[in-house]
């Protein structure tokens, strides 16, 4: 007997109750859909709530490695790793949710890879300053970054910096990150005779570090988005089984963040000797975040021929303002993540994707014991992998034009060779101007580039020299 006949045989009152229940369910569904429709304009972007949720989860799975990697790197600067773990989760959640609600874009934000290494190893360890002062330089760099976004200077600079330098800067950062990864794995070690040399490749550190790298690249080649997270998990589990890592639990109350929150030295960082560092943080953030946003939005076809996309101003202001907040809370510069492309690839089209990603970062806060278990060599493969991704732009360099390839090459290699992003940027800008002047192509030098080059020459001559 059919269901409809069964319903017809029910008492009238029960039929009315059944119909009423169905109507209430439908109304609740419509209210929920209507709420998300008003905020995220789902139908206009040809997407659904379920698709956006899946996309948000995908983006999260591809970038959650940052909550394990960032504390490891900033701990090298003397910061409390547990506090940095919580701050990384919080600022990532704030950035993602703000991007989703304000700009309605499926772009996730988190502390930038590369700039965290620059802060820890070049600024704090390399220059011998406190992490509080170093965090102050990040703060002022983020303030400059915000002002550039607010007054349209950011877009103007992006349009006038030559492409060879725009490519050379992230590529150089990629090589620097890879060097840190090799060092964490013990594959590259210091040598008084040759500066650096190969480490003990038979050690547990090297073997598991290399294993982590191969897991990532093999899984990535097969289209598995969570390859980095899987790699860190597998290597940490093996280390625990071999007694190299102590199991401390899975879930706990979030650690206290008072050791980093508001501890930056804002006034102490306003030192003439640190102006180049502040400028470097602002400039690299500009290229990194803006380039990532353009790349992600290009993936679903909403950019024009100049790289502009809808609600671009809101997006730029969101990431720059989040960087200011992040520095105050105790983490390196916040940026847009290229891993957002994974969520876009699975159908993410609106800010709901970013909001879902942000909410998941809040959940992770309660898993701090897992983060504390991750050894340095477990994230080494991730650092090398990020270096590969960031260096891929070198294929776009005009290698047949020495006035373009030389500045890009110098910018790129000077970062790992000097262990400083600032020196790489500085020598790149100066090389570009010298090459164009020497080849009688000075008209190609935009005033912005010339001014930056002169400022760096002044820094070398009168700041670094004293």
C-alpha cells in the first residue's frame, strides 16, 4: 500500500499535525537559506550552503599546518610556542571570518610563511634584538601596509614595480624557507670550511624529515589537498612510536596567551636602524597578499585584465588590518593563503567558505597538546614544499633579457645567501636601476623603483655602516 494511502487513512487531526510539521521544517529551511542568501548572495554566485561548507573544510585541511609550523618558527625567536599556537589559531579565525563577512570572498588568512622565518632568524636572531622589538617592526610594517591600502598606494605600487622584482621577491623567500626546512631536518648544517654542508643523512632527524617531504610531494601530485597535514601527522606518529616524541594528550584547555599578547615594543622598534626592516615587512606583505588574492580570484574568473576583482578594497583592508591585530597579539604578518585555491577548486565562491575555515581554526585551539608534540623535523618537509611553490614564478622571468633576469636572480639568491629578505629586496632594486641605466634604458625605471633604490643605498651607506 502506498504512503499516500496510509496518510489518507490517518485521522484528520494526525494528518493536520503531519502537514504542520512539514511546513515548519520547510519554513526553518527557508529561513536558514534566506539568512545565508542575504549575507553571501549564494544564488548570484551559483553556489549552495553545502558546497560552501565543503569548500571551507577543504581550504582548512590544506592550510591547518600553519598552526604547527608557526609556533615552531617563532619559538626560535624566544617566543612561547604554546601561546603562539593559540594566537595563530585566533588570528587565522578572525582573518578568515572577517574576509568572509566584509569582502564576501573565499579567501583564507593566516600568519605568512616566509615572513615568520624572516622575523625569527633574520631580525631577532640575526640582528640580536628582542622578539618584542622585532614584533614592533611587524606592527609598524602592518600599519604602513594598512595606510597604503586605505589611500590606494598599495594598488599604485603594485602596478609600477617591475615584474622581475615582483617575481624575484617571493621566489627568494621560497628559497630562504626551504633552507630553514633543510636545516630543521638536519640535511644542511653549518661548516666553518664551506659555510654550509650536508648533515648526517642516516640520522632519525634526516630520515623522517626527508620522509615528510616525499609524503607531501607525492600526495600533492595525486591531488590530495591535505598532503601537508597528513605528512606532519605521519612523521610525528612515527617519532612517537620510536620514542623520540612524548605523548602528552590530544585535547586540553587553550594555553594562556599573556606571554605574547600586547608584549610588543612599539616605541623601541622605531629605531632608524630598523626602518629597513619595517619597510621590508610592508613591501613583502604587499606583494605576497595581493598576488595571492589575484591568483585565487583568477581561478574562478572574477578578475579583469589588470588583476582587479570585486570588493578588492574591502579585501585589501581586511588583510592589512588583521596584520596589525596579529602583531599586537603576538604573531608574524597575516596574509592571504594560496591554499584557498583548493576550496575554490571544490566549488567555493563566497565568503561563507572563508567563514567555515575560520570557525574550524577556533575548534583547533583545543588541540594544543598535539601541536606541542610535533618535532621540528616533522614540519621540515612542509617548509621545503612551500619553498617549491613560492619559487615556481621564476619560470616567468625573461631570461633572454639580462636587464630583467639579473635583478630577479640577485633578488632571489641574496635572500638565502644573506639569510635576509631585506638585503634581497635592496640588492634587487639597486641592481635593476643600475642595469637599466647602464644599458641606456633608464626610461623603464619608474620613479617608485628609483626612490626605493636610493633609500636602500642610503641605508647601506649611512645606517648599516655605523
